[in-house]
């Protein structure tokens, strides 16, 4: 197989993943030749042409839109395993994953809270969940953890990880010295210690140290205005401290365009930033724009990393 192939997994076959992949292939026949589509046999047989079609699961399996099953979750998991192994073996340059149901996967013994953690386990590395592809660019310090656990993630190592990852994401999109806005943990970023002191006591000292290396990094800013400030051009990316702090504004502004990017791993993995949408699966109304953007972002990151690696080699 050509090394520039990107694996695109089906996600949960009962969700909208199958139809958005099919729609993307139909609309992008040239780009489709550099895609390896991984999913159930019967679906692959009905798809428009692609570079490679790789079956997983039982040959007789057929999904029913909107009706998730354990067998379908097994297919989704098998597609992820095949894509991850293919990157390690040199078959694929990266992966674009279809949306899965975390609840369905958990019921069949899947031991990870999401796909981000799965690929980190298979490839190694320290993952960071980030989003781009629309008007906002957002990275998360923490993601699939309860809100009460977030303060434990406010460490120097975690901030260094997310800042480095955000700089890579911005660099891949042509921003060499990004201005990074960091959300405070508390309302009004603590209001000088009146509404919580984590900003003054923990977060700002860490950010102050990092600013010696990343001069475009802010100290904690009130999260309720920070995203609007990015939209107005004051910042190139936002670092949110927990899942909903970053995802609520992102999905309000960029629901159909945003891309989920897993940074910090040896290979590139992106995903459309929407779920399985079982309620509309099979109705032909799901937008393929986020999936298309996920392919574009994956290609951009792969190319950026190749340039960076070449530059390091020349040194």
C-alpha cells in the first residue's frame, strides 16, 4: 500500500459514520484514492471507489441505522485496532476515525473512556485533545474526567504538555508564534482570589515559567470572554482546563466544521467533532463537512511533521 494512505474508520455502524464517509467519498473522488476505508464488508461493497477498502467484522454483519448493538460496537473497535496497527506497520500515514458510542463500547468490555485514550495506549505518547477546522482553535488540559477531578490536573507537566501540543497545532496551520489564551478555572479567573485562588496560587506561577519559552502565552483569563476575544483576532488558540469549558463554545460556533485532533502521539489521528447521532442515522441529513475537515487537518499535520522531522535531520 502507498505510505500516504490515511485510514478512515467506520465508527459505530448504526450511527451516521457510514453515511458521512460515503458522502465524502462521492464528493471527493481524487482525495478518495489516498484513503483506506475500514469497516464492515457489506458497507464497503456499496461505497464509491476508494484507494483501499479493508473489511473488519463478520462478513454477514449488517447494521440497522439508529439501532446500536454489541456486534456493531465490536466492528467499531475492530476498525480502530486495524487502523492503529496499520500505522505502526507503515501502511497508513494517519487515521481519521468515525464517531463511536462510548456506552456501547463499554458494554462489550472496551477499557478506554474514548478513542483518544485507545490510540495513546496502542501507539504510546502523551495525548492532548484539541479542536480546529472552523473559526475557533481550542486545546484541552483535561477531557474525559469528572469535573471534581480537574484540580488534580493543574500540574506543571500537564500545562507544558498542552502548551507544546497547541503550538504544534497552530504551527501546522501556519501560525509560527501563536498567541495562546488560557482559561481560568474559576469564574472571572478567580477575580484576584475572591472567587477561588487556584489561578494565583497554582496556575499563573506555572504559566509564568512557561512564558520564558512561549512569550505568546497568557496568564489565566476569564473564560466567559476569552473565546469571543479569539474570534476577534486577539488570540490564535485557547487552552481550556476541562472538557465542557472548551467544547461548549466550540460546538456553538463550529458544530458542523470542527475537527477533534489527538496531539502528542507518534501518528496523526483526527475525527469529526460530532457523535454517532443515532437519532438521524440513515436519514441522509448528516453533514459530511466535519469529516472532510478531519481529512484536511490530518493531511496538514502529517505534512507539517514531515517538514519538522526533515529540519531536525538537517541540523
